[in-house]
């Protein structure tokens, strides 16, 4: 397989993986392209390589910056903006986990905390079932949150060594 074909397969695979994880396919493909590009790229270069519109490219690049996965760079004497992706996979994994925690888990924990204060008759089976379910889900969500916090603070070697110890 030649490099050009390998790059295309990687971009397609990353896009498919991203869409299965709930991330826009184009967003994942732009990220993949920037991951495998040794130099920062302009919007025009990204548009050309992925055959996407300017509007789609601009919106996608803004989203990737918002997720903290790419950064905008300027080159002296040039008006064009360049975009560069972090290449360290551990840093990428931590950033994605941090963003997903902020966007998905934190709001759910907030709601679950509010729901634990729902009042009712302790003898009512409907209330008891509700209270038990909310309490158990809240406990699980908080444990997931603690685990994510540990991962986000951890260094890569410590994290993987800890995971491997669990399976020994």
C-alpha cells in the first residue's frame, strides 16, 4: 500500500470511528488529516484534500478548536490561518475525555444531584423505586467521574500500569 492510500484509509477509518462515538464524521476526518500532517495546514488545503466546502471546513475547524484538539497558528508575513493538531495520543485521549465529561457527564450528575432531593412517601413503591434508581445511577455516575478525574490527572505510564495490574 502506498502512503497516499494509507493516509486516505486512516482518514476514512478515523471518520467512521468518530461518527460511532457521536462525533461528526467530517470533524473526525479533518482531525485525522491534521494528525497525520507534519505541518500546519490552511483551510484551503483541508478543503481540497477532503473535498469539503468552505462553510463546512470553517465550522469544523471552529469545533475542533472548541474541543481543544487543534490550534490556530499564524505565520509571520502571511494573512492565512494555519491549523495544527496535537500529535501525542495520550494528550488527545485526555482532552477528548475531559470534553466529553464536561459536555455529557457533568450535566447528568448535576440533574441526578437535584433528583436525590425529591420528596415522597417512603411507603409508596413508586417513590421507593424512583429514589433507589436515582441514588444508584448517581453513585455510578460519581464513580465514573472519579475514575475520569484520575485518568485526566494521570501520566500515561502510571495509568496503563494501573490498568494492567487490574487484569493480572
